[in-house]
């Protein structure tokens, strides 16, 4: 029985995955497949094909272990999937689909006659949070520690909140800077989280320290560095005697805390009608260490936070007296922080739904 | 916006290197997007002197030139054109890249040594178009007679230059910076160098003799004064249309504007120089087509009448709207004001007389007109930023001057100027302490004044009132409040000189946003159960929804979607996850994808709050394997959120009226008999099911694919992030496995309810767990459900009798409620 030649054959065959795959295609693909029970035994029994293959992983040279292990896992899941389908087909054939529907019980934890091995369980890999969640949460925690309260923005908003209340008169050319989507209901998928500023300045009694997380939309053709859907973390700070130097200090402290070291920054003039002056807060390119790379477009600086002191008209529109209060606001692009942190070369990965991307963030 | 450093040098000395200047412009004005050493593209071109011109022996339209290029003599074949011995031409040796047309950045082909029908051509003598210095392709580009053979070509012309391109986006409010003149002022202020204003902008009237004979009178009627604040025009005759001088062509070419002829080039040149668009009409074409011409040309500025059309210079027929300002003769439009002139009155090589006009237009109206007509010109981008009407007259005069100088024109009419509501210079008085307080940096009054003066705003300090009064020129309409002055001061003071501070606040704790924390917790829970969090677009397409059996028509539709697949705001998350399954099946058969997001209910279903649709938060999870796998995640979620009373209920058990509209909509994704409603408390908060077979086929899902979607907004009031804690009991627990036989149709949850409803169960029953559900093939009408019950008291050790009593009361309850009984033998 235990002749050496046979042993050799047994221990060798599981390594040849393409043979296993061929066998599987044959077993499950025939016009009259074997029964569910016999195939389950054949693959997952004590001496089942997959059982043996799995056991053999340990004896692989370590160089091959990871790669082959992964291949084996894919194969295992495929066999399980085929088994489940076979099981279902079998019970259908035996009892008719009406019966299967009748005994289907959505209130039960599993289906009748489910063998233990097939009982529902969690996926046996680590789950993952999307990097936009983890990075967003990290940023939010830092701002919370600095005394900011966090809220979220709407998805669809009206022209008043997106533009008019923010000192964009109707027909203002600055509106062209925002490649705005419109709905048939006359609403705007928000172009920036500043759409919440009017509500917040109006409803929160100063001092206001608020951050707003939001999903924003601009009509832009997507490519490796452009997305029509992006994420902002808006900040609104209103109190008596708040200065531009405070704005710079706040953002700079945030960046230092976020990256865990002193991050070089620079301010560039920009223009947004709802702040005066309009600024762009840039940080050193952490990908290339300011040597120049595609992430910073060879400029050594990365634009991350459009910001500025809140325009008096925005205060007045929200019913706050601009001679009494001052403040600042910013709109941090936190998908930018994700891209930079992980050096993701293609921004489309963020919404690509590719598990090979997502699972890396487990 | 592009500018040439050489041109700037006419206004101020450049003391910074191009790199320094780029850096300082970025931090004091706006980002420099690119900087090009323009002369680089000509660096390998040398001057050649034509020594011999011969016809090509076999090809009639070619010439063979022998050139002296200083170091040696070469032979080049060119297209036939007027050439003679002694001409100076640019010569491109083999291997050099042809600079390429105006606006090209990468250059053209590389010059090769070739044989042209038996004659070798050792290099190239290019045309102006090939050099990108004009648009002429009929002759070779010739140089002045003084050019020395062999000397570098880029030293012969004004082409050794730096061309900067700055970001327009940040200059939306600064129409004055859409000109060389304006940028030069900024550069002078940044460098702190002296700024020399254009002489004609200070005094233009003296350029033109006062007594002009009104040979070709012109009259202006302005019916649109609200939108056209000023209109100036003049007629010139004896115009000789021809190429403009080389210096002008080169200036235009460097900034990407194609030279056309002297009249058009002068118009463009003025626009580049001072940012004021202007236009020349062919006088004869205007008057000959005017049905009511009586010797005086009529220019009528008015709103277009419905149905009027015009063919633009570009040859496009445009329908005009009644809010479009047009320039018209007595009857018909001849141009769209500020946007583009008409084809019928265009300047051509035969033009002899012109109407030269400069106007001021309403920035908002012109933007709307441009968007509506789909015409975006350099003139529109300037007008739509709001120009200074006071600039019209000087520009008209300078235009007259250049037309006389360059195109041999003579002034033939009185200057007409319709300008009622004159824009006056304003001044602004601000507290310098206020400015310092807002900026948070100690900037002295003197520094402020110096900065403002450099920017053309003469300023005075009033020491008594601690204020500064600045005169705001009419071309700086963007400055109207003290905060606007802050910007001028601080950007030239230098943001890098501001010492960052932190606002002072009380250390009171920040209240937690609990609903957000709980949504984050939802993500963590599903991730702990090995789910993978996805982020997908809020935009969805009709096809995807059709694949899962839903009609998207009632969702908020995007009027201008990026693609048809992204045409609606999603009312659900689950279909978006469906969309991501097939691509992943290649490497994963089994996974749980989830997402948490705000959704937009269908227009027909959503409720409104303050005239905006309410946007609930949803969570959706998709599992590729089976209904019960999805359910396992639902169990995990509900138990981890400590939702006390929740259940899954079958379709038939719920009155349709209780089902929220969105759930009724969503349930059509699922197999009609394999889904259930998710209840929390008395409310239906979601739906769980296996996808319908057609959905699996169409969307490429594995057959077991299933999922759930829940309204987190509805669930919120029922969750608790703090468990209902109870001290563990000190007394022993007993487990019993009970196997109940019921009809196959009895749902599991009713059996479970029956167990819990047993007398004494509330007190002594700690947990019930399902071990197995079994149906014999021969007796499919009944099923056996094995439950493991855990019995324990909090205050005593239970006697055997008490346990037996509970068991039998459970048995009775099950018999009464669902008609089941204990199987003969139950594993204990």
C-alpha cells in the first residue's frame, strides 16, 4: 500500500495547481456531474485534494510560499463556490425550485441541511477600512484635539448656499472656476464644503470652531490625477480678534501633527470670493523631499488647503456683524493627503473598488 | 495669461533672475504655471548669406541656394520664392529641431540632410511659419541686411526672452492683470524697482491734432447704456493693409497670437499691452451694406432682436438672443459686442477705410453671452473680468496713432465718444490698526503706504485719526473695503514674513457629534467582520440600475453628467457595490464589500426640509456567497451596535403601508421569495436579500450574491454604543440542546419567539443558539430545528425540578405558538 512510488505521487500531485484546476473543471463541468456529497469529500475530505494542497503549503520553499499560497487560496474559494452552486442545483432538481423557495427562511441563520463546513462565517481575511476613512478620521481627531467640532456636509445643495451666500454674485466669473454639475431639480452636487458656511455662521453662537467633512463634485474629465468626486475637510473659525496669522498657525500646527514632524509650508495668493484675501496653503512635497516629482508637478510644493479670512459679506449674509467678529475658513483636500501619504499614482483607485487596492489598507 | 519679460522691461528694470521672479510672483501675486526660455528653440540656428540662387535642374518650383554660414558654405533646396544674392536668412543645420508654428511647445521635425531630386540639401532655410515667428509660409524668413553670416540667429531678433505663464484662476477679480502694463506694475512693486508708466496712458489727447476734418462722419447711437457704459469710435482712411512690422509680429508670436495683418495686429497688440479689447470694421463694407446709409456711418449699440443672426469672423452662423449686446449699422448687426466681429465687415487685404472702435461692456452680461453662444475669446476673458471705461479713450487714440504710423492711415472723422455715467476715482480710508489686527502682524503705517503707492494707489497717513486714505485708481474695481486693502498690503509685505500664531480658546471640551461617531463605528464593525470598505461614486447610470431590476428615472438627474453612466444621484448604495463585483471575481470569490454614505432618495419618495431634499445616511453590504452570509454581517452589525429589538421579517408578514418607499423600491433588486425586511423596534429600516437571478446574469454576480441596505438615519435612535451591562451571574449555567419538529413553513424567528415567550424564560433563559436545521428528503413538509438553550439564574443555583419546569414550559409554548414538538431524541 505505502509503496514509495505511490507516496511520491501523492505528495507531488497537489503542487501542480494547473492539474488540480483541470481536474476541477472536469469534475464540475461534465454534463452529469458527480454528486455534491462525493465531490465535497473528494476535495475537502480528510484526504481531499484541497485539504492536501493546503497542507502542503508548509513544505514549500519560503520563496514560493506567499505566491503559491495565494494561488491556492483563490483555487480553494473557487472550488467552494462551485460546490455551493452544485448543492443548490441538486436540491432544486430533487425538490423543485418552488420547494426551495418555500423552505427558504429569511429569518433563519442558515438554510436547512447546511453542513457545518458550509455554515455562514466571516471571510477569513482581515477586513479593511478605505484610506479615505482612515486618513479622514486621523485628520478629524487632530482637529478635535484642537477644539473643533465636526459635522458633515450635504450632497445636494442649492445655489444660495453653494454660491450666493458665499459672495458670488449671480453671473460672477468666479463661478466659472467651479465646474458645477446641476440636477433637473435645480440643485447642485456641492462643489465645495463651503456650502455649509452660511448655515454654520448663522446657527452657531461664536466662538465657532467647526470642521465639515464632505464629498464634493466638479465636472472634470477623470485621469490619473483628476477626479470629478473628491473630499474636503472644511474649517470655520469665528471669534473676536481672529487673525490671518492665526489661520497660518492653525494649518501649520495641523500639518505638523498630521505628519508627525515639522512640515515646511508656503502661502500663495489665490482668489475665492468668500475669503479676503484668498490664499493657497502649500506644503513641501513629501514624496520627493522637494527634489521635484510628478506628485508636485516638479514644483516641490503641493497645494493642499485653499483658505483665507472670512469675507465680511459672508458674515453679513449669515447675520453676523463683521465689525464685531472675524474668522477664517479653509477647505482641505484630504484625498490629496491620502494620495501623498501612500504615493498613490492614480487617483482613480480611490473609487475603483479594486480589492487588490483596498485590501492593502487592512 | 502669458507675458514676455523683454516687454516688461519697457516699464521697469528686471533685477531678479527669472527663477527668483517666478518664486516671488508665486508668493506675492499668483502661481507661475510655466516659464520658457523662448530663445532656446532657436539656439542652433545661424545667419546665412545667400551667395547664389539657382533654379532646381529638374523641379520647377524649387530653388537651390548656396549659403555662407560663416564657418563654411552650404547648399540648401527651398521652395521657389523671391530670393537674391546677398539676402540674409536663418539656416538650420541637419539635426536641429524646427521650432514649429506659433503656440507649439514641442517643436516640429528634425532637419535632415536630404537629396531633393538629384540635388543635395544640407539643412533648411525656414519660413516664418516654420519658425513660429509669423504665419507666412510662402517665402523664407529673411533677416536685415546687417546680419552677419554665422552669427546666432536669436541675437538678431528680440527672441531671447523669458515667457511666463501665470495662473488666471487667481486673477478673476483683477482685470488689470490681463495686460503687460498691469503685470509690469506688479513686478516693479515686487522688485521694488521704479515703474515707468506708458506715456500715452497719461496724455493721449496731444497725440492727435485737435482739428480733424470730418470727411467720413460717423454717428453712434447707444441704446444699451446699462450694459455698454462707453463706446468710442473713429474712421480712418488711406489704410494700407499689409504685414505688420517685425518687432510687432514677434511680440505677438511670443505670446501665442498669430500675426494676420497690420490692422488686426495693432488691435491685438493693444489688447495684450493694456488689456483693453478693441475692433476694426471695414468702413466700406459697413456702409455699402447699410440700407439707410446717407453719408454718415451709423453705429448702433443695441440689444439683439429675437431671431437675428450673424456670421462671425470664424464663419459660424450664430443666433442672437435678446440679452446679447450687438454692434449694428442702422439696421443689421455687424458684430457681437465684445465677443467677436462679423464676417461681412471683416478687415481684408483690400480694406482701405476702417471704423476703429473701443467699448466698455458689462462683465456679467458678456459672460452670459459668451457661454450661451459658446464663443470664448481673449476679448471675452478680459471683458468678463470687468474693465475700466476710462481706458477706452486712450486706447482709441493710441490705436489711431499706431494705424497712422504703421498702416499709413489718416484720421477721417471726429472721434466719437458716448460715455454718460463716468466712472470716478474713489478713495478708501481705513484704520491701520484694524489692518494690523486682522493680519496679526506688526506692519508699520509707512510700509503700508509704500506698498500701496507702488501699486499705483497714492496714500496719505492721517496721524491724528490713525487712518490711511488710499486713492483707488479706476482700474482697480476689486478694492472697495478695508479687507481688500489688507490683501494688497500683506501679499507684498510677504506671507512668509508673517509669524504664525494660534488662536486662544477656552479648554472646554468639544461636544461629540454622536451620529457621526456611530457611523464610523458601523464601518469599524463591518471591517472587524472582515468586510472591505468601498468608496463609490454618488453618480450612477440607468444601465446599472436596469441590470439590478430598478428604474432610476425618478432620481435627481444630472443635467451635465461627465458620462451617461454617471447621470443620476444615487438613491441606494447597494447597486454601486454590485457594479464592483465582477472585476474582483478574478481574484476573490468570497468577499463582503460595504459602504456608508449619504444618499439622495427618489424625487417621488424623498421628504423635504427647508426646500431641500432630506438626505439620509445608508449602509450597504454585499456578500458574494449567500443570503445567510450577508445575514451574518447584519447580525454582527446589530449586535455590536446593541440594537435591542431587531428582526428580519418575511414579505408577506408586513402590511405594505408600513414599508418605507425606498425599501419598496430597493426590494426589487432581490429574488422575489428570498428577501426580508429589517425591522428595528417597530420600524422597517432596511432590506436584505439574495439578488434576483436576472440581476446576477446581467450584472455578472455569482449566483449566491446577496446584500443588505439599511437607513442609518432611521436606525440611529435605536442604537447604543454602550452595552446594556449586567454583572455576570455567580450561579452555574446549564445548556440543553432541544430539537423541535415543526412544519417546514414555520419560520425560525417564530420558533425562537415561542421559546422566549415560555413562562419563566425571561428570568432563567440566558441565550438561545441555533445548532442545526434539518429536513429529511422523504418528509420535506417538516423540519427539525436544534436549539441550544442556556439556563441560568442570577440569584440562585437552579434545582433540577426548576430546569425541568422551564424545559416543559418551553415545550408547551412552542406547541401552542407554532404547533411544534420536541423530537424523540435530542442531543444533550
